[in-house]
C-alpha cells in the first residue's frame, strides 16, 4: 500500500479495515518494547522508528536531512511487512532471529535482507518481535551504522 499519511494514526486509518487491528497490535508491541531515543513517525510511506537528529545530528547518509532510520512496518498488497535494519546489519542478531522464529511459528520464515513478510495475520509472532525490538539500543544502532559506513 502506498501511503501519503503524515502520522501513524492517519496511516492506520487508511489501511483495509480487516488489517487495522493487527497493525495496531504490531504498533503497540513495538512501542511497548522500543528502547529510549527512538522516535515513531512516518517514512517512505510506512510507520517507522528512527533516531532523531537531536540524538544523531548526522542523520541518514543518503539524505542527512532525514533522521537515521531503523525499523518500520507496512501493509502491502499480499502481506504485512516488518523491516528491521538490525537483522540486516548484525549477523549475530540475524542468526538469533532465524533460530528463534520456529519456536513461535509453524510457518516457514519469509524473509529478505531486512524485511520479514507475514502473509497471514495470525502468523505474526508478536512476542518474538517484541524481543527483537528490545535487542538493539539507539547507541548500538548508531555504532553499528557508523561501522557499516566505514566499510
């Protein structure tokens, strides 16, 4: 779904009615587990979580006017997608998530580099996502991000 929503609330009001409760639950799970110094907002047409310029003045290297992105989710045509840059940038975190996933879901993991796709709403492992959200502090993300830029 392409969205021009300016706030997470506007975004949730645009999604198909049958998806709204699960997206609200996903948002609640993220917010309840979100480490300090991350901020919720909109980015790239999705609800996203960033490190604001007040914490990381350099911003995103592709466009320094933007805050440093970290995580987001979206309602797409055939799935609900959850994006987490930590699992893309940190092999140990990726390995942890892949090994834990079968404990929470009988479905095969449908995952790209930073994208986890859930074709059925009932297959979203909210508890595991909550654990994943807690695993990377803003300070950890900045350090990992900067180390990746140097490569």
